[in-house]
């Protein structure tokens, strides 16, 4: 079998889909994208075309090594996202060619069901108690919300109090029946992150996420001393080499590699194995589309230290397109009691409606994240 073509589709709300064709009529799909830089990643994928056309798609590890290591300058979000989407598509082809789910090629299933969570509250969190009630009514037992709006290096305790009141409203509405994660989103600088983490302790959260930017991971040492809440991070880390020091330092409880950013299924399986050696849990990051989620689920089903999966149904970013719109069979992402069952279809287990994708790609705008500023006009983290 040989690779014959690569086709890329930029589609709403902010996704990039990749289709890899072969001379035996088997095609694989991947989702190579950095949110807000889809066009840059598209170019990076195209630059790998010469490494792929005419090659055997089954030699996944060899192709991965070639794409990564034969560039003198390597890594970074755009290049690793390009490799990630290609890797997903290659695994999809391999699974389809052999007639098995990808997880069967990675050691087989170690679980039957997988817990998922949904987002509430939006970028500027509001009405979270009602949204949490709706999530509970839909069968979810876990939710995640953004913590705060703009946060300066040193900021008002009023903002800390506002976060605590939102979390308290959910606890008042649902008690301990709902697991709550609070995403600092890298918006909070070290000093205020310590204050906020300690203030949230009393609400017994599932985890706090990205309390500081990954460039400041050394600050996790101080934050870990300020809280007993599990600390999660990793969505903006792109290879096992970046996760190496994080795991060695020992101040993280949950890592969140993104299978569309951190080198795909191949790399994230290795990252998860590294984490297991340090007794660290995995909760893959995935506020993206149906192919990315399909890749995550394949990894999750065969990875024992995964404990929950992010997914984007109804997330506030999904304007103009949602998770189910691009599927031939939307029922594959039906959640029961806040969980999803292991899929038995070949490859990634995702059938893409290519005709719909083609139409959606005709009018896809370029999504960019908003630019936030503090009260004094300085740039704030979004």
C-alpha cells in the first residue's frame, strides 16, 4: 500500500481536517490544527507531503521519526500539530486495513467505558450553577469551567472571591454529586495563582488546570505547597521531551497532552507511559472536532492511567459548526451516565461526511482568540 494524496479542509468553527488517500482505496482522517493558526499548520502539513507521497502508510513510527528528526529545527506547536494530524490519519488507515480499532494495535482495551466531562460557563464564566444543573440532567457527572477573566500580576481579591462564589453556587446546587474542574487557562500569574488555588481548596475540586503558563512550570512547586487540589497541565506542551522535566519535578498530578498538538497517537501513548512511571494520571485535552476526539478515545481505551476525557459538545467555541455536524453517524458520541463506551469500528472509529466537510470548507473563516487587556491597558493572558 502506498500513500497517493493529502487533502486538507479548514472548517468551522476552528478546525482543520486532513484526509490521506492510498492506492488501495483506504483513506485515513486526522485533525492537525492549532486553534487560531490553522493556516500555518496547513502549510506545515503540506511541507511534509514530500515525506509521505509514495510511502507505505503502515510504517507509522518510521514516518513519525522522519518528519520529526530530519528537520534540523524541530518541535513547536505548528510542526507538532502537523505531525499529530498525519499520525492520526496513518493509524486510521492501519486500523481500517486490518479491520480493527486502533486500540487493538496498541495493546488492546484495558477498560470498557470512559468518563467524559463537558464545559460550562464560557470564556467569561457566568450562570454556572444553571449550566451545571443542565449538565447533570444530561447525565454528566463531571464539568469544567474557566476560573476568571483578566488577571493582572497582582490583582483584586474581589476576583478571587468571585471565582469562589461561582464554584460555591455549583456545590450548593449539586453537592458532591458533580465533579468540578476549574481551568486557570494560564491567565493567572504565579502570585495570584497561589492565592486562588488555596481559596478553592474547600470546594474539593477534581483538579485545577494550567494554574500558570507552561513556560512558568517551575512555579508549580510553590502552587503545590499552597493547595491539596490535584494540579493538571500540559495542553500547551508538544512532545515527550517537554513533559520529561515536568514529570521529574513531581509537582503535577494530571497531564493533559492534546493528540492534535503533541505529535498524535504515537507520541501521546509514549507521554502517557512516562506519566504512569511517575504515578501521574492522564486526561487528554480535546476542545476540538470529531476526529481529534476519536483519536483520544482510541488512546484512552488502551491506557490505564487515563481517568477522564475532555470533549467539545456544546462548548462555547463551537459557533458555525459542532462536533456531530461532520459525522455520518453522530450516535458514536452519545454519552450514557457521563461515559462513552469503547468503539469497535476499524481505525479511529469515525466516519466523516466528506460532502458536508467540502461544503463547510467553502465558507470557513479564520478563527482567532480574542485580545484581552487589563484595566491599565497592558496585554492580559486570554
